[in-house]
């Protein structure tokens, strides 16, 4: 990894992310999958993120926070429609839609698991009672045939320690270069929001990925990104209705095609 001035500042999160990208390219197995594009694939990788050091958004390449925020709210509020996404200028889900529908994806599982269970309210109650059962599950085998794309992150596991709240976000599969940066933002917003609702301090976000991969078609972009400096992480301000990040400095946007 090229170390530049930006790397010497307080952005351990992105340094770890860069290491994960490089190790996946260098040590990953070039493997076939359900798509027509091979992946460099590794097993069981983790990133531990201290949210007190700043909000985990990449700075080495530009990430669109407003789009990640809108997708978070789409999921948190139990939505599954494309209309809400289109209103917020999010179109990547269109690639997966069948007849304009996505089926029982993330938001449905969180707010209507098995057609009747609100996991947000459940998990807040468990956290308030300092339970070790504060888990949101998004993997529902009975609904897989009614999802255009099975949930890539499958579990949020909350752990309360006194007045602090931590969360592990488990992925069955993660596209490291294109998808993971946005998914980490969604996870961080989940932790911030649940912590605020429970009057706790959000501290640590653990990312655990079973199948971590980089598409072969993204290799050049990964190398380009790795050669760019990184900067201080911004700070998240506001609450659910007003979330925003201050002092976000990033390099240019690096385009990479979505692999369907």
C-alpha cells in the first residue's frame, strides 16, 4: 500500500480497507460464480471500525453519502419499492428488478419478518434489557424465491457494554470495491440510529465477511484507488431526519460497472 500524507492521519478504517483490497488481489483465488465475471475470492475477513474516530466513509475515492443515506432510510423504514429510490436518484437496484419489483428484500425482512415481526422494535427492547439476543436477521430461507437478490448482509448483532453500543454486521458475500463502502455506511447509520433511540453511545462497528471478493473487471480501479492518498474521516451530525457529514474531503469518483 502506498503511504502518503493522508495515511498518517487518523483514518485507520481506510488503511484497513486498503489492506483488505490488496490482500484479496494478491492472495485471492480467481473463481467462477453465478455471474459471467470471475472474482478474486477470500474467506472470512474482518474490519473493525471505531466510530469515535469519525464516520466510516472512504476518502481515497468519492462516495455519495446522500445516496447511502437514502438507501439506509429505505431499508430502515421497511420499504422495498423502486419509486422511493428513484425519487432519491438511486438507480442501481433497477438492474435486479423483475417487472419493476424487488420482492421481500432488506426492508421487508427488517420490518415484516415472516409477514408479522418488526425486528427494529424487538432489538431496541433487547438492548434496553442488556440482552445478548439483540439480533436482527435478514436471511430468511422461506422468502428467497421471492427476492430478486438474496440479502448480502444477513445479520446485525448488537452488544451493549454499559452506556456504549456496538454492532457486528455479518455478510454472506461482499463486493469489496463497489458494494462494501456503501454497505458500511448503511451499517454505521443503523448503529448510530439504534444507539440514539436507546440513549447509548455508538462505539464499534465490526464487519465480518464470509465470501469477500473483487470482480476481475474492477482490478484496474482497485489499483488506481490504492495509489491515491486518504484523508481525515468526517463527523456525522444530526439525527435520523437531519443526518449529514461535515468536512468530507475525498479524491475523485472512480467508476466501476455493476456486475449483475
